[in-house]
C-alpha cells in the first residue's frame, strides 16, 4: 500500500473565453467510442508513466460495460491520425460530471496539446448542462497537472492523504 496526497478540484462554470486554437494543424479532438483493446492501448500509453492502474484492475466485462455506457464520454486527441491523448468523463448527463482520466502520450507532451485537448473536451462536457465538473489528482500525476487544470478553470476544494494498492 502507498499513501498519496490527493487533491480534489472542481469547475463550477463553463469556459467563458474563446476556445483554444489547435497548436498543430494536424491535431484534432473528437469524442470516440473506443473498443476495449484500443482503449487499453491508449490508457497504458498515457497512464503508464504516471502509474494509472484503475482500469487495468477492472475485469474486461466490467470495463466494457463502462466504455459502452451513455454516461461515459471519451475524447481522443489525434495528431496526424495517431492517438496522442485522452480525456475521459464519467457521469455525463448528471449534475456532477467527473473528469476521470486526462493525459497525453509522453511523445506529445510539452507541445501545448494538453491544454488544447482539455479545453475542447471540457466545452463538450459542459454542453450537457452539469452544475459542476470535478476531478482528483495525486502526487503520481504529471507535475504540471494541477497548473493545467487551474488554467482551465478548476479550483481546489480538498486535499487528503489516501492509501492505494502498491
């Protein structure tokens, strides 16, 4: 077991400024329905360096049901057709939507693609009329994660030490 500092953040209103322009002419963000294999490939590519394992611990039928759910929305960043990032929302259609996973494949980090993906995906999530969007981030996440979320409009509302499987 490992203790991590977990920070909870929320966004209470949709972005008011103009959408971020794509930092690359061949970068697009779209909601996709990924099959289990494609989802897991992208999840591992993005989450491996920051020790994501939540979806890897799920039984395949359970994960398949989650991915097929109308309340799960997955936005994929593609650069020249190659999957470069993911932004996954749970509970879409409810008052509080959770931003469950967000990140870039390491080869695409540092190119301003993360803020672009997040901005596009947040605008899509807000189009469903929630009262708030929320997320949690921890000490294993990318060091710039909280700053990126803050620039997107999230504000911290709680911090706590939580114990996770090692």
